[in-house]
């Protein structure tokens, strides 16, 4: 069969579907395409072969990373029977939150993978990144921004409560998916996300660096990464990041307060490292 896309792994190299490169990282490429049905948008994540790495090691790392990402997503979405730790429900001994299905609808669903060929297909999340939504927000809409940041804190808390740390939390790895219109008794539409507004569902994406952990230290570092990224990307809104932490602590209760105290320690280490270079 003729290769239509020689730069892609099988079976996509012979597909007539359109492939749009969305992002290119050191380890992977992300394409927007269709999967199984021409009207079903999908995200294709490809981990190309690294010629500079030993072939056996490269295959082993590719397999481990694709499976790790897929297991985390399947666990959080509650799809299928696979979950972290061979199908076990991971439970935080301090919080008691079951991991399986904790973020159903708030992470992409896994539709297919091949660790030998190095690809993973996921649900395509419509909408804008939280980063872009903040940039595009209506001037003076501080209330909307506070509500959005509070929702970010709650979603991250659910992630941590499920026994997963993201590893690369930024406003670019958080999507704001438009809410589906709901018709009230009088026929008016409710829950409609409008351009330039901060309404919608916060969805977590890009779990390439995610790990399964209930360590307070790991959770605090996850928050610290988000805090630093937010301050760098949104310096004018940096003071409002407290909304994220407040919602996080409120959602996790006692467990969240422990993590927030640990965050203070992580900040101090970060400052010392910056001072010493």
C-alpha cells in the first residue's frame, strides 16, 4: 500500500485522513486528525524513534512512557478495566478518594495505542487553553477569572486525590472546553461558553510526565510548577493565583492543608536555588 504519510507510524502512514501538527516536543509530536470515523476528531501522539539512543533502550522507554500515560488516563476517566497498578483502585490513605473515574470527562479518553509503533490516540478536546482564555478575557472580568482559577484548583485537587501528579502543570496544559447548551423551562440557553468569556469546563491534558503518587512532596512540587508557570505566563494576574490554592485546600480538606504547608517548604528551596544559581 502506498505511503501517504511516510513520517507517521503504521497504520497512519497509509491513511488518507488529514494530519495537522499541533505541537512538537523533545520526545513526541501531537497531531490533530480523525480516528475510526471521518467526523470524529482525535489527538494522535507519536513518539518517534530516537536515532541517537540505543535501539533496545529506545523501544523500552517508548513502551514504558506510552503505557504509563495511557494507564493514568484510563484510571482517571474510569474507562475500561485497566487502571494504575494492574487494575487496582489506588486509594489515598489520608484522603480516601478512589482513583478510578475521579476525573471522568476532565481528561481525554484513550481510544487506541501501539507501544511497539510508538503512538497513542486520544479524544480531541475542543476549546481554548486556559492560557489563551485568560489572554482573551474581557477587561475587568476579575470575578470570572477568580471563578476560573478556583475551578483549576478543584480539578488539580481531584487529580491529586486520585493518586496522580501531572508533572507539567501550566495554563497551556489546561483546556477550557465550552459547556454544552442546556435549555431551561422558558427555553433560554444556559451554560453556554461565549468567546472572550471565562466560562467552560477545565480539562487536563498532556500526561506525558504524569506519575502515580500520593506523596505530599510530589503534590506540592506539582503545585509549585503550576505557580511558577502561572506567574511567568500571566504576571498581571499572578496575585490571583491564591484562588487556585484556596480551592485546592478546600477540596482536599486536611490532606490539602498538609500539601499547602509542604508547598511553603518547596518555595523556600526554590528561592535558595535561585539565589545560589
